[in-house]
């Protein structure tokens, strides 16, 4: 079955630096990949979607890359701020026309002032 | 607020009792999803509706779980004969159009089974 791996250890960085989070997957070739942000006690919030034929996508301080050969997506936050501290989840479309999302376990990001 | 809403936000119940949760999606969204999330894990897909039709159900979903979306608007998720392992956050999400669009999540219902 498909498996999605995100670093379960928290990522601690200093304010102003670039945060890079990794999402690796196996046993599947997704048509698209999404990144979400989740704050404690709240539902996930959509950030970016990247399709299999796109190598990179940007939105303000966010950048996502998608390497279908390596089966990996990287999520970058440039000029990080303490307000960026949250858990970041990657999600891949399911096996049936993308009607479901399969989420990774998420990586907690802590940005220190 | 026109986002996805869920009620109740918290539910504490005793093992063996039945519970029902409600989700009100964004009004024009035709797709509705239920997920379950435990601490330290990502959301796990449970079931999916397109309008009033339940089109997908996770193989992991016990037959104690049932979901409805009778008029293609709000949805309910019922868990019968709750077990301690059912304790989790139950998230509802909605989206519009194709399967490739972003999903909008509600705040979730946290269930604790004693």
C-alpha cells in the first residue's frame, strides 16, 4: 500500500531562516500533492497544490517542489517568522480518481525569535 | 462565518454508547469528506460524499460507523457501541468541483471514550 513519510521530529529554526520540510512517498504515483498547515486543536488549512507535471510552485514566501523520480516533495518557507510555527502535512491523491487524500504524519515546525 | 462547521466540538461518552456528529460544509460545495485524526498522526480518510451519494468508504471503517448526507448539504457521522479506540479528532472537509481542488476543513469534533 502507499506510504507517505514526513520527518516526525520537530524542526527548530531561527526567525528569518528558510525552513525546508520533506515528504517522501512509496508504492504510488500521485497525480498531485497538496500541503496543509495545522495549528493545535484546529483543522488543516490548505496551502499549495502541485501537479505531477509541475516541478515547482510558489506562493508568497512558500515554495513547493515535486520530484516524481525521487518520489519526494520539498516544502520551503523563506524568511520564516514565529507565526509560521505549526505542523505541516503533505497529502497525496488516492487510488480512485483522487476522491480521497492520504496524509503524511506531519512535521512540526518551531520558529524561534 | 461561511466556513465548514462541526458540532459538537467536544464529546465525552462511555464505552458502548452511540454518538452522532454533524458537519455543515460550505454551502456550494458538492463534495464532503470525513477523516479521523489521532495525536501525532495525519488525518485518515473515512468516507466521501458527492452530493448525497456516498461514493467511497475506507476499508478500515468498522461497520459500527455510518455516515449520511441526506439532502446533499449537511452530513452526520454516527458511531455505534463506541470503544476506547474510537477516541480521536473527527474532521469534516468539503470541496467544490473536481477531485483536484483544495479541501476546506472544519475545526473537528474531539471524541473521548471512557
